[in-house]
């Protein structure tokens, strides 16, 4: 329900927003509470709201998940997030800002996924496509696991084998259709302190490892552009990799994707990930260093199909 909502007033007016949901087998309680503000003009609105959900489970949609090769594991989940959004229509363009903060999903108290903040600033949508001044992703985190039976799990689901009925029908390729993708431009994208937690119960002893990553992408354009975007990524893995740095230009034109990247790894150690080596192989790295240059291209051919090329040069591995 929305109370006291009024459009066309001479001054800003605010309305209370409340919504709730109870879905047996899916959610014991979902509540949305916030404030909706309307300002004078054709369209100038803002939303501040918080979502809280408890008793989340996926048993009620198990049949749909099975068809996708998935099975539910979420049994007693909780989710929460806060949203701030501003939308304004001016000069035949839709301008908006969006912030999603303190978003989490956990099951029985264990964090499955979350992000401290996702902020889209200075976005406009018009005839030339979507343009974003800055996109910031702060401390995203996700737990990815491998179970004892080898299935993968994440965000409350795990993979399962799906038996499919055999078919004798001929396999034909779908007709190719040219679909123009909208142009998307992001002046600055920043990823801050991203974490991928890996738990592998299939190996003995079970392995826990965390990949920490940060990076930036500037002047990125999904579509034709006169200059490439600039990528820089840094990552670490505790007791395995002190620092990995990847940097260089990227072209994100779907008709011709290209990358020319410098890759440098420092502080390589045998570490816990050695458990994935064959039984008769050991890794004695202790502070090793590696470097290479990557050139890659993926495009389309005039006669149809794809044209791809991949190359590594200057490969070096040194014991520190």
C-alpha cells in the first residue's frame, strides 16, 4: 500500500510505501518499507526503501530448478537490502541514480552472497543508448562450494545430473538474425575488495580458500568506439598468490572484441591449492614469479560465424 501519494503538486510530496508477502514453502515473511517522493515536473521521483525477508526456502520451486539441472539447498534463509533511487525525465532523456546497500543473503547464519554497496551515478537513457558516469561495486562476496559428490553449490542451489530422454530428431541450427545491441558507455567502473570464498568438501582434507580482487575499467563502451577501455585488475589468494596484476586496453565492440593485456604474478606458492595436483606431482614454488602478454580477438565473419584468435607471448616463470 502507498499512503498520501500525490502528483502535480507545486512542491515535493512524500508518501509511505509498505508491502508484505507470505508464501508458504518459499518465504515465511517478506516486508518492504520505504518512502516515495514526488517533485514538481513531468517526472521527478525518488525512492528510499528497505527489504527484509525471513524463512526463505526453495523447496516450493524444486521442480522448476530440476528442469534447469539444479536442486535447492536454501532451507532457512534471510535476505535484506536498502535501496535509494532517483529518476527524472528531462530533455527527452531519462536520468537516474541508484544505490543498493547492505545487500545480504544467508542460510542458517552463513553468508551465501552479499554486497556492501552497488552505486550507479549520473546515468542517462536516451536515443544514443545508456550512459553512466560511474559504477561502483564495494565489497561483493559470494560463497562457492563443491560437495562431496562433486556437485557445485552457490546462493542456495547446487548442480544435479538431469536425465534427458534420447532423441533421434535432427539437430538444426537456428536461423541467424542480426540484432543491434544498445550502446552502453561507462566512464568509470570500480570494483573494491571483492571476495570469492571457495569451500571444497570433495578433497581431503576439505579446502577453504579466498580470492580477493579489486579493479577498475575506464572509458568502457559496449559498441563501436574510437578508443579502447583501460582495464586494471589486482587479485590475491592467501598462502598461494601474493599478487596478480592484469592491465591493458580492451575493445568491447561486439562485432570485434579485442584485448591486449599484461599479466604479472608475484609470490606464487605451492600452498593449499596443491591438493589439485596429481598424486605423484608436488609443487615447490616459494615466492615464484610469472609474466606474459595476452592478445585475443573475437569477431564475426562477413559470411557468417565467428573469427577468433588467441596468443600468449613473453611467457616467463622464475623462482623468487
